[in-house]
C-alpha cells in the first residue's frame, strides 16, 4: 500500500527493497527518469505521478525520491505535497530547498529513512529518527581500520547507481568536509578529470560519460574492476566503497566478478605495506535471481564489511576517515 514516484533508478530500487525488508509492500512504483526535476522539465512526471497516487485507492502512503532537484522545481512539488490527502514521505538527496515539516509531509535525509518512515506510516506505527550505523558494524570497521597508515585518509566510492552515489557523496561531504564527483552540480566539487579521483571522491560509472557506446557497469563490470585496482595504487586511500545492485538487467554474479579486483587491490596495497578497508552494500531482496544471501556471503568471505543500506555504508566509510576516529 506504499506508492512511489522516483526521479532516480537506483533510488527507487533502494527504497522498494528496504520497504520489503521492513515488512511493507508496494502499490505502484513510477520511474520518471533522472532529469524530471530539472529546470528544463519542471517535474512534470513527478507532479502527475503524485496526483495519480493521491487518487489511487490501493495507495495509503506516498514516497517521492529524487537526485538533487532544481530548487524552483522542488518547491513546486512540495507545494503540491501540501495539498495531498495522504501522508507523503519526501527524500530529495542533498536538496538546497527548505525541508521542514508541513501537514502531510515527512522529510527524510536518506533513502533508508524514507523506507522506514513510509512503512511506519502505512502500519500506523510511531517512528523516531533511526541510528545511522549499527554499533556492531562500527566495531568491525574500527577493527579493520587499525592497520591504516597516517597518510591513508580518503574514501573512494566507486558506484554503479547514480542516486546511491549522490546520497553517499552528500553524507560523506557533510561528515568530512570533502567530496568530489563527476555528477555534482557545484563547480567547486566537480572532478577536473573524472578518470582521476582526489581526496574523498564518489564516482558514478553509470554516467553518460562512461556508458556512451558501452554497456552499463551493472551489466558489464570491467570498468569498475579497473577503477578499484586504480584507486588501490593511491597511498592516501583508506576506504573503497561499493554498491552492488541485483535484479533483472544486472550482472548474473556482480559480487563474484568483483572479488578478483578486490584481491588485486589488497595485493597492491600490501606490497607497499598498506591495508585497505572495503565497505559495500548489496541492494536487492531474497527474490532477486542473483541470490542476495549468496552475494553477501561472497563479499563477507573476501573481507568486505557489509552495510544494511547505502546510507549506512557511507556513514561507516566517513567514520573511518573522520579524524582517523569515528564520528557517531
């Protein structure tokens, strides 16, 4: 009974799989295309989708998801939220627009929080702010980071999902003060050369720059495998952060094909007396054809710390590099 309108592909997938995990279900999931909330398009599809879900008898709660929207378009969408008859959960990643509570509107800082709040509203349960990180995972990351050298102080997020990249980047920059990417709108944080990272970087390998004339890295992972090895050669890298998407259209064994690159990265670092901390999140459900439990098993056996959401994975990575301690 939860309906979603998403101006993002992996954001839509992240929220739906977490709603499933939290015990909820989807009435309708409407993908608008990632550019719907740009100035040029003006949120046309999201506004129509929001109105349709407000009328739909099978929908009890509505969720809106977007990559960073244009400010004026976000304000137009939020104005329509205020007139909806149903509760609406809004997650606009790193939005510059004001996000305060309004009648029927519930604003969340992460995709995971959006899913949790939506399920609580659908069940009529009270909800409060969720902890960003599981304390046991925090302990695992602390233990894994003990062998880092003083100069190892940066995160390299190598993403297949654009919205997951945006979410991680926003969280990491908020927590550490640094975050470069190939997909940011702010000129000061845009990589001069997307093929070379600097400081804390989250790269979206699904961006047009990398995929014109080539399969998307969710399908054919060689581009990301090479980038993992490339980042391991930088002596300042402490954490390599990965997303793994399951489902139709994704590689038949995304974790399995990534393990050799992880092993090679560790070998390169070890030759220079360094270690690397690998953190990953598997976005999928038990019904996905790749077998989520099997994918997670392979990564765990390779020494990768697994998070329960993309936001938690980014928080764990930020914890490793935050003054070489942990920001809770």
